[in-house]
C-alpha cells in the first residue's frame, strides 16, 4: 500500500536488484535529510573518476540538508519529488519552471536535479521520478525541458538519451567541470501528447 499522497509511477518495473517500483510524491522540508543523504551518496559514486577525491570528499550531508530544507521551506524554488521504497527515500528530482538558464525561452522548464541512491541504480527509480516530474509539464504551457549533465558522465547521457533528451549545443563549466545541456520536446507534434 502506498502512503497518502503517493502513487506508483506508471510503467515502471523493478530492476535486477528485485526492488519494488517506488512510490513518488512531492517532498517537503521534513524530507531534506533523506534528500541530502541520497544527493551526497549519488554524487560521490556517480562522479568518481570525473572529479578529484577532494571535490568528492568536500560534499557534506549537513550542508545539502540545509540547502534542500531552505529551498522547500522558502517556497518559490523548484518542485521537489522524492521516490521511496519501504518508507526510505531512494531518489529525488527537482523541476524549475521556467528554466533558470538566462537564454531559455519562457516556455522551457528545467530538471534542476535528479539523483538516485547508488543502491537503487538500475531499478527504475530514475525513470519513475522523470515520468512523474514530466507529466504535469506536458499538460501545462511547457514546450520543452532541459537539464545539465557532466560531459564525461556516460551513464547519465545514456539514461537521458533513452528518455528522448539530446544535446542542444549549450555548454558551461563550473565546480563540477564541463557540462552539456540536454533538451527534450514536450510538444504534442513530437509524439508527446498533452492532456486536457
């Protein structure tokens, strides 16, 4: 049985680890510690080999907890969703509407963050979060959605490619290194019908 306000993601099946499909719900400030734990664990495992050991070790759960708690308490920030299995947060997704990119059109949304605990990689958690996150965007005024991915993160590039995201030519560099922007259409003519 799913918790109140949660729902199983449509079309998601468990991965090789045998994990049940997650329930996905909107997060609140009380979820910030679980989000921070997933964020740090995923960052450290996913970016190993792409970032230095010092950069990976400098990521703190306490700092991430404070950041996520503040974003969800203050309002006006991204919509944050969490995926849970057995009442434990195993992934999260944050969606900004509109996109935070200065060159983005007014009808472009952004997946600002998507992280899954390494213990749940390959189990459908990321896909479940993306399906639930993109559903209301398709029904709203958004014609496209973008996200940023580290240039060398082949696992992420493959995942997003399977969801219809392709590079749009934009690049940037920050503390995480070089990133490329990926874009997916939400337009009905691109095979992504809207609901009324």
